[in-house]
């Protein structure tokens, strides 16, 4: 079990993963997480159980801690892996 806190511009987001966890910062975009995840608010409240999600890194999302694509509108720039669209 991995239990970590990641700092994003939206504030700290806590997540737990049972099993393998892949964290991929997307170039000029969100943090892409893959694994058996529980996303928790700073208060400890369970927000969502997911196998894959994208967390906001720009701080402008209207769905924090999740990405809503606002990074493209605000010109967010950050290093990461080139995006792969499905």
C-alpha cells in the first residue's frame, strides 16, 4: 500500500494505491495517475476510487483536484511526457 501526498497548485491531495502505481506528469498539463487509487481530500474525505485519473497541476481547474482542461486556456507550461491521446 502506497500512501502519499502530492502538492498541486490546488493544494495538497492525498492518495492511496494498493499495488503498482504509475505517475506521469503530462507536458504542459495534468499529472496522470494509473493504479488502484483512492483520491482523498485534505480533510481525509474519500473523493473517488479510480483506476486512472488526471490531477490538476495548473491550479486553475474548476474540478480540483481533477483536471478539467483549463491548463490549455491559461497557457500552463511545465515539463513532462508528451501527451498521448486515446
